C-alpha cells in the first residue's frame, strides 16, 4: 500500500496494468454490444450471458481434457476454440429466435426480448450446472521472462492485453477490408440502401452476432482464468460494465468500445487503489452517469450516426 | 414479353394504402418516365419493385419471373438497380468504397476495376474525390456517385428517383445528358421518376402519370407533352 508523502511508482504501475487488463476484457465484450447496436440499434442485454456461456464451455472442455491427461497450452487452445464456437452458435441462435421475428416491431419489443433472453440464459445455466461458484483453472501459460516484473505485471495480464490487442486488430482489418466487413459498415450506415446494392442484410446481422459472441467468449476464457472462479451470474455485472464501456466510448464505434473499455478499467483500478475498494462497482456507474450527462454520444461517438 | 410488368399492385404502409392497383409495363431498351405530384406514390412504386416495401396484393414480373415475394438482394442479382430519392450515399465509406458496394454481387475483380475507371472518365470529379468519405461530397457530386454506384452493378433495369432534385443547372444538364447515354451505350432499360416532367418527357420514350396511388394517364412521351391535362398539372403551362 502507498503511504507517506512519496509517490509509489510501482504501486501506480501495478494499478495501471491492473486497469489495462480489466479494461481489455471490458473492451472485448463491449465490441459485441457496439457492433450489434451499430447494425440494428439494439442493446443486446443477453450479450453478457454469451460471455458467461463461453467461460462455462471452456471450463467443461478443460476439465474433460485434464481428466484425460492432457496438459499445457493445448488445453487452453482446445477449450478456447470450443468456447468460441459454442458461444457463436448461441449468439446466432439468440438473434434468430429472440430478435429477428421482432425486426419490424416497435423498438421497445426487442429490448424486452433481450432482457428476457438474458434472464433465460442465466437460469438455464443455473439449472443445467449449479448456482455455486466453480473453480476455474488458470489455463494461461506462465511466461518465465515475466518473472522479474511479476509484482507489476504477471504472465496472465500480459497475455490478456496482447490477446485483446490482437483480436481488436484482426477485427479492424476484417471490418475495413473484407467484403463481409464492408457489408457490415454499409448496413450500419443505411440498411435499406445496403439491400438495394445486393447485401443480404439478414446474413450480415447473423454474422455480426457470431463475431461479437466469439469475442465475448475469448473474453470469458481470459477473465475466468484470471479470476479463477465462475458461476451463472458473472455475465450480468460484467455485461453491464462492458455496456458502460461501449456507451462511454460512443456506442456503435469500434475504436470507441476499446477506448471506453480502457478508460473504465483504469477508472476502476485507480479509484479502488487510491480511494476505496469498498465501492468498486460504484465508480463505473458514476462514470456512466457523467458521460450520459455531459457527452451522451460518448468519447468517440458522433452526435447522429457513427457506427461500425 | 415486357421486361418489367406490374399487375394490380397494391402497397400499404400500415393501414395506409399508398399504391391502389398499379399496372405498368416496360420493354427492354426503353426509357420510361413516371411523373406525378409529391406524395402520389412514385418512390413507393420503385421501393415496391425492389422488394423494400413489398406489395400486399398484385404481381410484379421481371423477365417473366414473379419477383413480388423475392428478397431485395436477390432482385438486385436479377439485374435491377435503384438510385433512390435523396441519393443515399454511404456517408462514411469513401467514394471508391461506395462504388465497390455498387458491385457487391459481382465477383469479376478485374472488370470491376475497369468499370470504376470508366466511371471516373464519365465523372472526373469523382476521381479527384475518390479517397473522401461520401458524406463530404456536394449534392451534385453525390448524385453522380449515386448513379455510378447503381451502374457498377451492371443492371439491366435502372430505376432513377428524382435524380435532378435540388441540383445546380450545370449538374442538372449533365445528369440529363448521361441518362440517355447510359440507355444508348449500355442498352440499359430505364425507369425515371421526375419532378421536372418537361425534361423527363423529352428524353423518355413513354410515360405514366401517377395520381394518388393510381395511374391516370399513359402514352408516348410526345403525346403526353402535348396533352392539355399534363401541360396544366405538370408542365406549368
Ligand atoms: N415510410 C412511410 N410510412 C408511411 N407512409 C409513407 C411512407 N413513405 C411514404 N408514405 C406515404 O405514401 C404516399 C406516397 O409517398 P411516396 O411514394 O413517397 O410519394 P412520391 O414519391 O410520389 O412523392 C404518401 O402519402 C406518403 O405520405
Ligand atoms: Mg418520392
């Protein structure tokens, strides 16, 4: 703990890295909120549950593999791949059954449907698994070269930050240069016009849910490894915080989601480190209220349309 | 066989009936114009043909094939492109990206690049602006881009919704020179919705007059130009 008049640089760095790690996870999940909002202007409240399902899938796969004697990075990779596929399938299905039938309905209807989906998925996992917290093995490898810095940044933190950076870069490339990415941007900017140039908008929407869910599953595996335990409700609070990050950065904006995640992560980390750790979750929501009052479009959001 | 045929087409917005039984037919190679006052249902007709606002009753045939229950992107694939009212440029995509979106369903990369060059020769200003977001273009430039984007699909039938609206005289003339040129050189069939009935009837072969969701007059362009009712209502004579 910092004390006395001297500025404790190590403590500051530790908080900065802690905030960066936390913020990375928020960013990974915020990307899904922001992409879906960009395309269909829906706040997908079930997105946090997709992340939770990703973590559960990874836990199940990792347990089965470990029981069968597998160890090391191959467990991480296999568990992650299955978690990503499984979460993507859930995201795809949720859109098809809960949102697509309401495409022409008033805007409140899909929102209510989203809340319903969120509650349903939590209870489904609660019944199918357990209400207890389950220990989650640290699947992330220990990197020996990080040993000297472990008081500031451990291997886990480094891997989380690097994975997030890589995933964000891949997503940016995908959106900017691939045909599907361009179709997503066009759909976000003018859905009917996208149809008029031949974009299959239903397919674009499905793919947006798939990509967002995959990113959330990656976040799920990383954070579960980091924290070491999961239960059916972890998607709720993390989901709301990632949503806060998306609004903070400017909902609909991809760089905004990343920036919002990092700002939120740092706010929480420094506020709990220097002010008080009793109110950890309060800071996020204070930030959300402030941004909604003073800059409702978010840091990078444009006042009217700035989407994907 | 007509290229496009509408038979008793009725289109609704909720309970409001916007098209009240439209019959219309377009032959391959023609320029047809659809004139009518604001709110008559001209834009709705085009959006109905494209599947964005599908008809509740009636039939639409394109090359003999029913398309009134076909998805919009599949109608584009059949060869129907629209330049919608208000241009609807993708504001955050660059000029080149907007053009590439026009060719979304094509897979012939080399040909697409050549078509973009052709567009740039038609509208050199678009070449100068090619890296700019579409939203930063002037109204006239956006109209050129909107027409070009539609051409990038190499449509057999091109639907144009008030392409001259709000344009400066010079651009206006350019657009009205380009439309017959597209028809002549590419053999593209054109359905032109226009406020400026005089100009439209001068370049069209035939015309339809739409009033309150119904076709009230149709005929050869010259005969409509000389029709007393048309003169009074739409030509300001
Ligand atoms: N999206 C819409 N929702 C409800 N009514 C509409 C919509 N678009 C057009 N209308 C109505 O349908 C009628 C025809 O409109 P429109 O096709 O735009 O006419 P035009 O293009 O000839 O000016 C008008 O009465 C208009 O108010
Ligand atoms: Mg109109």
